[in-house]
């Protein structure tokens, strides 16, 4: 952005000791969006005052967060929000200069490796075994429990780089691959769990062409690919005295999955006493849920 007189004047007031003056200056600078960041970075480089440097860093963060909110809102408003794109947007919270092209390239390679092993003659269980073999054996993805409360396990770029993730980040990779490869695996809203189901669509022989029955073949734990039966899930639901059984077996939409991941990320920051980050993640949650409802 060209250093015009107004911008120069605003930048010159960042060090004003009056908080009201600074707040007014900050709001005006934020209106310029990402284009103001190079100016702020240059000012930071020539500023010796640590308090002013901190103000500049906060401004840069606010600009990035404002841009992130805009993109997340656009994602939620799209007709068919892609879950991978949603996860990439969330990763930009911690990594505003994220190399999206590199992530998509890496993801495309994983997709290709799975696609080469799939064919129309595989049973549902054999199809899932292909996914498990590529993701957990070939790429060595490892799952960590949500109770570990580490933010790095939520951000998809770090997960692809370190091969370490949690149920949500690994699950989103799994679901995005299924979506692209037309494998009928969906996330379910089972209490205290993030579990997938292989939902087969059956066409009854003595029924009209439009008549179909959806049947769950089995369940999958995205943390490590473990397969569960209906009996396993029923036993778990009885153990926790769960009610509203029907709602647990309805596939979750991408927006709901991203919301649930953000909810866990917020709890993670809250546990680590990073209150500002927890509050900002909750702001993102509100953007997603407001559109969903």
C-alpha cells in the first residue's frame, strides 16, 4: 500500500499514550485490511519501544483475524462447504501466512495413493482397510487424545507435517478423502466421541426406483482406524445412559464438524489459560453456528 499522508499520520499516532486516541487510530487502520500489514511491519522494524512494538503486533494480528472471520463467513455461506477448506481456514488462525497450495498438493498425493488401491469390487470393510493402510501405516499418522490439550494437534498443516493429530484433525483428513473419492463414510454425533459410520445405500428389489434404505455397516475411529460394530456402539450408549438415540446416527454436516472442532480448540486454550485465544475461537464458533441455525 502506498504511504499516503493519512496513513502516515495514523501510523505516527500508534505510540499515543491516550488509549482512546490509540483505539480510534487502530479502528481506522483496520479498515485498510491486509494491505496495511507491510506498513505496520516496516514501522515495527524501525521502532525501538517495546510497548509500541506490541501494539503493532496486536494490530497485525487483528488484521489477520478480521480477514479470517471474513473467509470463514464466506465458507459457511457457500452451498456445499468443503470440510478440508474449512480446516485450512481454521489453521490460518495460528498460521496467517499459511501455504495453502502446499497443503492441497500434499493432500492430493494422499488421495491419489488411496485411489490407486480402490476399486468397485471391494467390500465396505476392504475399502476402509485401504484408507487405514495408507493413512496409518504408509503415512504413519498417529492420533492423540483430546485430553492432551495441545493446540498443534488441531491445525491441519502441522498435522500433515508432523504426522500427529487428534480425532478432529485426523478425522477431517479422512472425511475429506472420502468426500473426494465417493466413499460413503460420515461423521456421527455420538456423545463424547467423534466417530464415523460407513453408511451403505441399499436399493430394495421390490421397490420403486426412488426408494432406498440407508444402513450402517460399521463404525470407524478416526484416531487410529479401529472398526466398531453396532453392538459395540449400543453397549457404549447404554454405559453412558444416552438418550435421543435417533439423533446420534444422523450424519453431521461439515459446518457442524468444524464447530465441534473449534469448541474443543477453545477448551484447549482455556485449559492453557490463553484466554484471548479462547475468546477469539469462540467468536469463530459464533460465525459458524449462526449460519447453521
